[in-house]
C-alpha cells in the first residue's frame, strides 16, 4: 500500500537514469548498488551505506549493480524540513 513520502524501488537493469532534482531524503538500499553524482562528487549507495540529503540538489544516478538474481531494492523517505524543529526528551 502506498505511503505518502515513502518510495520503494526495485530494478534488475543496471545503467544510468535521467538527471533529477532530488529533494531532502533518506535513502536506504537493501540489495544491489547505485551511485549518485553531485557535481564532481560520486556517492555509493549499497546495503552498508545510506545517504541523507538535507537540501535539494541536482543528481545524476546510475544503477551499478542490479540483476534478476540480486535486484536493486531500495526505499527513499522524504524529509519534511517544515516539520518539528525540536524533540522533547522528557524530565
């Protein structure tokens, strides 16, 4: 069932994707691998590495590992910058 602000990804075909403007997001990869390029910096997303993007940025994404045997499985959770600015921790 779709949840607002939560996106599930599954792909078995490696290769580049069209460039996008990525809003603030937390991205977790369960299997496979993808790389994101922001300018000259390249970031790897895999099961051992997660990424948090705190500001909107133009990003080029390439799926570098995904197959029928081990698809790229990932989730992205939008970060609402207009949300709470403080957390109450109790007495």
